[in-house]
């Protein structure tokens, strides 16, 4: 009896692989296979990003810059960025004494994300105007 139950369990686990795993949909464009993004995964990534950025904002306004950097870096895990991301990261790094990183992140925020606050902060802090 135990052998039959075990065999049945092994059969279910081995042959029901498609039921439990998510399949990736693909399309072909110009002879290249492209993966189609899964809407649920994309929404989940944006939700995590928004949550971590909200926590980063709270820490930033409380002037807890180490915690701000932690939440900003956590938000970055899925490769999503925003203008606020670069602003919080840059100003936090400046307050932690890393001027080179702060300058770099303000430039990235302004040029790549169009963060006007980053450009304004760069101009006020370093006395230079950033250009696209």
C-alpha cells in the first residue's frame, strides 16, 4: 500500500510540472525569439519598487540616510529606476560623505530620467549647470 501511494505521489510530482510552473510565452520578430513579459510579474515588481521607494522617502525625510540607501538599493533589485530614486540616492550619498557618487547619481538622474530636482540640486550644490 505504501509503495502504491509513493508511486502515485512520484507520478503526480513528475508529470504535473506544467500545472505548477509558469510557462513563458514567446513571439518571433525578425527571426529572433522574444519573451513576452508576464503582467503579474511586472505588476509585482512595480509594487515592490513603489513600496521600497515609499520607505526610502520616509527614511530620507527623517534624515536617516543609511536606511534611505538601503531601501533605494532594495528597490533597484528588479532594475526599475525613477527620478526620485536617483535624487534620494544622490543626496543620501552626499550626506554620508561620498561626493563623487552623489555627483554621479545627480547627473544620471537629470540626464537619463529627466529629474529636474536633480539638475537643480546639482546646480545649487556644485555651482554648475547640467546639460543634456
